[in-house]
C-alpha cells in the first residue's frame, strides 16, 4: 500500500510539555501515518515519545537557507528578550516598550519561514505544510520566504507597528502562498480586519478522539492518588493564568464558600500570594501542580475532578483548549459567559454550567451546588456534536486544503 503524501507539522512550541497544542501535534501525527514534525526549539520528552510511537520523523530547520533564517530568528529572539528587560520601565514611551514585541514578531516570522522551507525540501514539495501555532503577523513574509503553507492563528495579541506594517506590505504577494486558519469566527473577523487580503478560513484547531475519554477506573485511581475521598466535591483549574483569564472571580467565589471543596490547580498557577490565600480558606482543600506539566499529569487532574472551571474576562473569544479538553475527556464544565458564541454553543447542555463573567457570587453558588449535586458527564458524541473533528478528520481536511494555497 502506498503511503500518503507527507503531512509536515511545524510546532514552535513543541519544547514545552503538555497543553492544547501538544495534544493536537501528537494526535495528528498518529492519525496521518506519514508525518514530519519540525520543531525549531526541540521537543519535550513525553511529546517525543508519543511521536516515536506515531513513527513521525522529527527534525529542526535544515539546509543552507533555512539555517540562515533560523539563526536570524534566534538572534532576533535574544534581542527581543534583552529589549524587554531594558525597556520594561513605564518611564519609556509606549512605542519604545512595544519595540521588543515587534522584534519577537520578526523572530517568529524568520523561524516559521525556516521551518516551512525545510518542510518543502524534505518532502520534495509534495507534502502539506502546516504551522500549528503561527504568529499573528507577517503572514505574507513567511509565505514569501518559506513557501506555500497553512497556518493556524490562535489569537491576535501583538499588532504590527509602522516598521512591520511596511515590511508586511513589501511581502504582501507572499500572502497568495498562505491560507490562515482561525479557530473561531471572532478570530477570523479580527484577522480579516487587520489583513484584508489574507486568505482565511474558520476551522477548529482542537481534535478529539473516542479513545481520549476518561474511565471510572481512571477517576478512582486519580482521586485515590491525590487523597480526595470518593464523595468529596472537586474542581480543577488547568493552564497558565494569562491576562485574558480571571483568577479574581475564582478568588471571590472561593471566599464565599460555606461547604468543603477540593480545588486542583495545575499548570502555571496564579501568584503565590493568591495560592496562599486559597490554602488558608476554611472550606478549601488546595492541591497544586506547578507547570508546565506533561499530559499524563494533566489527564490525572481532570480525572480526579467533578468539573473543570474555565474563568475568562468578558469579550475573550479565542478557542478554549480547556473547554475542548473537558469535552473530549468527558469532564463536566463550569465556564464564564465571556464568549457569546461559546455561551450559545454550551447553553442547554446539562453537563455545563454557565455563570456571568466576573460574578463571584454566581460562581460560588454553582460551586456550592457541585458539592451535593454533581454534574453529569458529557456523552461520547458531544465533541462531534460541537463540531470538534477527530484527528483523522483534521489530518484529511488539512491535506485536502493543500491546493487552496
């Protein structure tokens, strides 16, 4: 049987263990069967082991031109780090403080171009090249320097200032070599406003397979390992506390609790002061696993929890890997109504409880109810009903899109 054309997966964040992107990378590689993974900064140990099982070829940018581009990207990244330290004080004008972030965008562009170009060289131009965690800027420049590719743009954090806008205009013809994939309609609309000529399509980034689902045995083993009694209520907070998340509403809710609750914090936690405050609350039993964490540990945290708590600030509309993780693993959800589209999608499902973003009292009421009335688990077909593809479906979709860019 002839092997399918290679699927080249570029993941600049593969050196960080665990997380939404790590799962998609390994699942796609396993589903496709002929994957080339290009990781410019290396691959975390657990991720590498999963890729070896998937028989994926793992490499970094190679070849004369990619090596030069990658080296330039590395030097630019180092310069950006130095600049952030040097210009962190608010005594500097805003434009100066933003300069290191502009250099970071340039660094990511050069690194992505090196990886895309390497992918084409390794597959003789016959493979499908996908940047799984692409930069939010200089799309045309990556296409011009690297070649045709698909790119998932998860969110838009840093905008292009004048110098990068000029560079972007000079490289605009490279946008014809690119198809950007936005995980939500809101991200798509934001990209369309900033890059009106960039080919765009909405496509979920997350993937979910039936084998991901947690079992009763998984739950029993995890709760026993963490010392959580079978009848005790537990909720988990997973992932780093980025600016778009809202630890304040969790803090307000926990302070109002009058029933026992186990709170599992996994990944990049909030400040030590906040954790210390939570640990001192009379009705909270706190468990903390500082990140980054391998997927096996995160899976155990979900298994030990009666619900996953997702709290974000109003208006945040990027794809939530935490929501998809809960659905694919079969864990109930408690989530803020920060995103109109997500709220509409989850409304009416008995395994999800929504609370107004920023409302600590409403969240406290839901957590109190969790103690005496656990939520049902999502059914096995929920991921498909919500439009989340399987890894095989996603790999096939990406391969078919090759001719679009």
